[in-house]
């Protein structure tokens, strides 16, 4: 009884501590996204729900590449369904009971078989996930899939991907340690460990372990239980620092998908007002504070949706793999644009914590993170947007940065400047006046 009370105290202390620090970091991510400019996404609720259920929940766009999609599906299903067993583990920790849901809800009625089926299914999924995780590690380290070995993946992004896979292997090991020792203790007749009649895989483990001393089995079961719980808590703390934040943010990101047709580029309001006033003398442009900014120079100038995109990025590299500029050897990588945007937000917040909320580091996303060479390489073909499995738009950030580079910094090649001048003077990219544009047709009538 005394040990049970101690474990309950430890459980509440650990849960409270993890909850506090996790909430603090998730709140920071939320505040970072709020750095962005307002953006109205006016779509019907039915459209939003359809996007969220098909793309985030249903993994629809993942299946453009079948083999990794099937591997990912195993891990995804395992992650979702194992939360059922996690609920029971949390309730056990809070009450000092063991398999509380089975004892009070499922045991001794027609639902008992259903409980065993669910936990057995979780065990099968966990075993499959164990092997799939090894395949994912091999794809990154031995087979060196090209999209996982681009320049922007050096350092932390690669370590991040491997670290989370190591988390999964450890978590699954603890699951089977817990269930196997649990079953062995049931077979030994320990009254605290309620007889569940065994689950598909742990039943085999239990029979293999039941010859061990009772104390060793109790310790093994507790190590498995606390290890499982600790890995879950570690994952909660680690998640907002990792690309795996997409596990949560994929849902709001797809829910707030932009309604425009793919490839449509939004007009800049400042330019639109100027054009309207040129064609209509009676048009009154909205008053401004005297400063008109074109595009985006830093994360503050991007919309909140673009910043949400950056935090949702899975770093899978499908966008970069599909990018024709990247395929032809140019340094543009849509994935790097998203990583840079997220890193810039994190840097701003880190500096403000150290130096105060008014601190300015005199850096910007444009030039200090993303270069003009990268932005000029983009063909605006929309391949990156089409390929993203969670509806992220690297193109939107690229366009906003390039607008600022060209219109605020006047940083564009001479060939572009000639084209811009022709469009301004002749309303076409070519150096012909409007009156002479159809002269080439004169010979057609001869």
C-alpha cells in the first residue's frame, strides 16, 4: 500500500511537471505563429472538414508514393490506436489500480473479448511498427534515400528524424516488457495483476517468463510501465522542438487550407490600389501610415498561415524532390525555405528571452536565411504545393520574399529589369509599342 501511494505521488508530480513545461512550449509556438500578419481564409465549414479528414486524418496525399505511405500508415495507425491503452495506463497511475478499465468495465461481460481483441491488435501493430521503424532507419542511414540527404538535412534535421525513431523502438520495447511481465504475474496467480486471459503476443511472452522469480517479474513490469509512461512524457516535451509537431498541426493546417485554385497568385493590395487609382480618377485608396511595404522581408511580414505552414512541415522532402529547379542543380529547396522560416521564428523568441521583448538582432529572413539566388530559381510551377502531404505552401513564402527583394530592394537581374520596363511601358514583356504589336500580321494578307 505504501509503495502504491509513493507511485501515485510520483505519477502526479511527473504529470504536473511535464504538463507545465509542455504547455509553456506549445504556448510559445502559438505566439510565434501569431507574429504573422492577419489573413482571412473564407471557406465553408464543409470544405475545411473535408480537407482535414481526407488529408490529415485520411493520409490521402501520402499515397502518391505508395511504399513509404504504407510504412507511414502502420506507424500512424499504431500511434492513434495505442492511445486507447495509454488512457488506461494514465488512469492506473492516477488511481493506483492495475488495468482499471478491464477490471471495472470489461471484465466478466460480453465486452471482455472486445478488450482482449483491442489490446492484441495494439500489440500486433506495435510489433509491425518495430520492424517498420527499423526500415525507416535503414532508409536514412544505409540506403541513403536522396531526399533525406539534401544539404539542408545536415545536422539537427537528420538527428531529429533518427532520434524520434529511436524513441519509438524504446517505447515499443517497454510495451512488450510491461505486458509480458504482466501476463507472467497473472499466470503466477498474483491477485494485483488481474487475469485478462492473455493477449495475442504478450501471452507467449508471459509463458516464457513465468519461471522467473516473482520479485524480478514485478520489477520488470514496473520498469516497462514507468518506461512506457516516461517515453510518452518525453515525447510530449520533445514534440514542439521537433518536425514531428506535424502530428498535431497537420489537422489545423489542412482545416485552414487556402481556398484559391492551385497556382493562383494573390495580388498585392498596395499595388492593386495604385492600379485602380490610375484607371479610375474617382477611386480613393485607403489611407496608410505613409509606409508601403511590398512582400515580406522577415517573418513578421508573412501571414500567420505561412508561419503555421512552417511549423507543420514534416521535412519529408517531397516538395524538394519534385522541384524542377532543385532537380537541375539549383540551390533552391522548398523544404529549406520552411525550415529557415521556422528557425527564424525560434531565433527571434530565443533572443527576446535573453535580451528582452524589444530586442532587435538586425537580421531578416530574407538575405540572412534565404538568399536571392534561391528565390530567383523558383519557377512558380506549384509542384511543391501539389506534393506536400499536409497542404503546406512553400511557394507563398517564396513569392512574398521575392516581391520584397525586387520591389523594395530593387534586387533583380538586368534581364528581369528589361522585362519589367517593357511591361510597364508596352504592357508586354517585348520591346514593341502597343501600336506595332500586330505588324507581323501584315504579310499574312499578301
